[in-house]
């Protein structure tokens, strides 16, 4: 036994059906499995048995066994087996009991199923030897392997197919196209079953394959894509190194021949003809031509160009990148009268040229394009095309500014008529002669108002006004010295009272609306009316400005606080024009440093801050504000009077308070009783309508007497109120018959309360007794406020004595309400107490 088994001996015997092919028996030593037969195993030591080992054959089994009997694999045997059948052999693991069966007595192992090495190359099992009686382990469990031996039962296969390769046309012989590889499932370590060689079955005229590597190469150098752009090549792979009896497999390889730029462009025609109208604008496409190229892809990309000088000037050729066509367009205006036919040479050339094939020829081609120009009726053309004219601003109306000329370019040469587009000359400053094209002034010109005029002149055929041409004309108005120079501003200066002679007061500059070509030159001097001036002097500085200086020592503003200095300004002409401006000089008080402190005239300050226009605007604003205020007040007053009239008409809204106590006998204006009675009109009450109380016999025809004829408060039980009843009924009937009366036609009367008021009189002077029984002398002791009352009752008492008619004070508790039979809103007024004397 080997030393590595630690007391156990293993003997493996190679027994299988192919032992003759190997030529000898092979003895191998099996390595002990982990955890089995270790020294010091408690289970083994406890039994007291002597250490022993397994003895069996190493196992191999051939794949694809087709016999009817189970295939003998091998035998396992323990050196403790004496052949008496006391030991029972068992196996476990992969395929135990299904694929592999063991004889429990002899230890022979048989394979019961057909094995395939390509699916599983070996099986791992474990062997046990047990006592048949006690079923105890006699030997430690050990692991062994059954290997499946390969036979040549798998043909080579191309697993990466289908194969597609490519090669450029005109490639040299031996150019690598691609590599194919076949796989054999047989055991490459055993025999030649997995040794594969390659060969070409179809397409060997154009391609070859390396028998060992499977690399496909070209066999010829004249592959032409334009002739044949793909090949189908069949490659075969054979195992057993190609020996007789080997298995083989095949695959089809598609080889695509790619394009190279080996063909130049070619025009299908040598001449093309196109026609176009002479009025076609620049950029109009005339036609398209295309050169053919047998190549594909970018090898067909080409560019076009015009080769002849005439064509380059008149026409332009561009390439349509999508269709690879040459687009011929107009580059300059065409003219049928000048040239009727144009010949253009167009050249096509490849954009990408392969230098390997330059020797095949020039990769370009040419064709001729004839362009015929068609005649059309064209509008007149202006000649020459100058668009600038000049005229002096003092030119008289009707003066000729210039002449425009237009000709009919057609062969017929129709006469031309001219006009001005009035939308460009709304004020009709210029006119044009319809036959000659002469432009004349139509109004007086003024350069200072408009120095330039832009007008549009129309030229049309005399017999066809639809053929119109337009030309923009710019007219410049030349300046004439017609405006005198003027002071730049209304100059005002201030000078101190203690000014010294020669002191600079103001620098004067002028403006002139004219613009002479040589520039402005102005001359300054004092106006003739200021020649006797001894206060100030004027100095022309010769740079179009002048300076004003003091000429004397000191000024007295009490004597004169303002000086007006007229200045004459003359321009250089021609003709020389002049104007006179006034410099206002104010005399002011200054401090010791010469700073102005005050001037007498406040208008000077105002004028410096507010212009006359601003003052007028301010006054207008103030006037508008005053008018608005007056208007608002008038509207308020009118509205108030309107409301007052409405309140008078609506009796329901009149609430008159007269429950004040009054100021006594001396207060004769505390309350006006007529305000209460003015709300009602009893003018219709007649004296003969009925009576029933004292005083009715005194009723007359006037309203005052009628009011005084109202029944007074008396104690008579037979008081008759028929007069009021009749009056109210008449008013109700009138209201019912009058449809124009407003819906709130309620009527109220406060003249009486009714008979037998449950409320007794509150007056302290009312009494049930006659005047003879009542003594009112005590009223005289109430003071001056009741003096008139005392006199009144004292007088009444005398009348009672003479007339024997009682006169009593009364209190009317007013609260009566009468409403017509119409269904209208009721009006309720508060009770009021009236003291009647």
C-alpha cells in the first residue's frame, strides 16, 4: 500500500472492454477521500479491529454502449473479504441504483444505461463494506470515480454561423476575408476524434481556406463588384484529422464584394437642351443633368462645374447632394435681344478618387448644355441709371431739374410715357413731362424746410401701361443765402454797479439757417442807433463770435437799471444779409467779491424761469379751475332746490316739529303756525256746508276766515263734523277718478281729533266751568312772560260778560289719518299736541 493512505491499501484494476486498445493494465493509487479512514477514528478504535483497506479496480466505461446486457464496469473488494459472503457491498452517489448497479456479494459494478461523454464525462460514487449480520461498517466509506471513455461519435459543428464576410473588389490574391471555426464535442485529449481540418466544397475557384486555422482567402485578383457583388462559399470541417472514417460538418459563408472607386462618372448624353424666359430672375433653375457612376456609396459622390468662360459668367452649376444631379441656374440677367442661345460646358468629376486606380483613366466627364432664351414683352428700361439731381432752392416754379430717359428693350421699340408716383410726392413739389421725361419744379423750394426729396419716376409703354418700370430719383436742393443771421438766444446780461471799464459782460454768437459751401463768416457791429453809446463796446473776435465790454466806470441803477444794446450781425453772402438783435443789460447790486446780490427788476428773474407761453398756460389752468368750481356750486344749488321742491310735493316726507315750549309772551317768532296750516288747502269749505261750533257764523270767502271757522274745542255734545266728512269724501272721490295722481295719494288732516277724546286736556287754563266761575287774575303774578296771556283772558272775560259766549282754550291731540279706497301705501305721522289760544 502507498504511504499516503495512512494504514490502508488501495488497489485499482483497470478493467473495461477496450483494454486491448490501451495495450496494458494500468495500476493506480486512489487518494483517500476527506474524513474517511483517518487515524484515531473513535469508531474504529472502539471496535478494536485491525486497520484494513479497500481493494478494487479503477473504473472506465465506454460511451454509447449498444449491447443488450449490462456493461461490466469493474469490481470493488475489501482485503478483509474471505469469500464467505459475510460482507455486503453497497454504493451511493451519482447514478447509484439507477445507472450503476453493484452485486452485494461480489462487488461487481454494471452500467445499465447508455452513457454519453459529451453530456457527462465522469461519475463520483462512494463505496461501503458492511457486515451482513450486524450492518456495521467494516471499512471506512471511500470515494471512487467512474470515467466515461470517448469514442468518435460527434461531428464537427460551426457554432457561430451563418457567416458573412466581405472583401474589396480588385483585392490581390491571398487577401484574408474572414476566419471560420468548427467545434467537436469529442475528447480532444484522447485520440484524433476532436482533430478538425477545413476544406472548400464550393467556390474554390475564387476562394481558399487554411486547413488548420479556417482562414478564408481570395484565390483570384480580379474580383469585380460591378460583375458579381457576392459569393456563396461552402466550407467543410472533418475530424480524425481528415482520415478515412472521420465525421464532418459544413457551413455556407456569404462573401460580399465591397465597392472601390474604380469607375469614372459618365454622362448618358453628350448634349442637353433647355429654354428659359429672358425675364427669369437671377437664381432661377434652368434644368438638371446627371452623370452615371457604376460605383455605390460615397464613390458615386461627384461635383459639377462649368468649364467654358461664357457659361461661368452667365450660369451657375451646383450639386444636389441627395440626387447627385447638376442644377443649372441663372447667374446674370438674360436678354433675348442681346443673345438668343447660350452654350455651356458642364463637367462632372468624382469627389473621392482612390490613388490606387488612377492608372485606370481620368475620373471625370463632360457634356454640352444649350440654353435658349425666350423673348417676352419687357417694360422700358431707364438709361443711364443715374438717380441724383440737383436744383437751386431759389429756382422758379417750372424750372427744369433734370431729364430721365427710358427705352423699350424689345425689338418693337414702343414709345415710352413718364409719370411720377404721387405716393412719393404727395405735395406735388415736382412735375414731369409725360413725353420727354423732363422733371420741373411745381412749387417754390426751400432747402431749410426740406433739403432732399426722394421721388419715384414711372416709365411705361404708350400702348400698354401694364409694362411699367420704376426708378428712384433723389433730388438735392442747393442752398442759397436767403436767411439772415440771428442771435443764438435772446441774450440778457447783468453788470455790477461798481463795474470797471473793459470788463467782459457777454459773449455773443449767432445762428444762420443757410449752409454755404465755404462755411459761415459773420461780422458784428453796434447798430447805427447805438453809435452814441458811451456805456458799452462791442468787439468782433473774428471767430463768428463777439464780446461786449463795459466802457465806463460804475453804474447807478437808481438812475437806470436796464440798458438795451442793439447789435448788427452781417453774414458773408452772397448776397450779404444782416439782422439786428438786442442785448438786455441789467444793473445789479453786487458784494465785494463781485457776486450779484439783487437787481431792481423782478421781471428779469421771471423771464429767466418762465416763458410767456408758460405764463399763458398757467393762467388758462387757473381759469379752468375757477370755472369748474363755479359749475360745481351751481349744480349743487340746483340739485338742492330740486330736492326741496320734491319734498314739498311729497306730503308723506314732511315731518314738522312744533312741540317746543316757546319763549313765552315776549317770543312772537318762536314758531310759525302758518307752516302747519300751509300743507292743506281748505279753500273749498263753504260757510253753508254745515256748522256745529262757535265761530262758524263768522266764516267768509277768504282762506284765513275759513281756517278761523274750523270748529273749536267745546264741550257741546251735539258737535257736527259733517263739513270735514264731506270734504274728505270729495278728496277721496277725486283721487279715485284721477289716474295721473301718484300712488301715494294719502291725505292727512290735523285740524281735529274727533269727538270725546279719551285724553283729557293738558292745558292748565282749560276748565269745564264757565268764564264767570274762573278767575284768571292770578296770571298777572306769573311774571312778564305771561303778561300777554293774562291780558288776553282778562279781555275775554269782559266779552263773556257782554256777549255771554264762553271762550275756552283747547288742546288738539292730532293723530287722524284718512286714506283713499285705492290700495296704496299708508302714511303714519307722529301725534303732536297743539296749544290753541
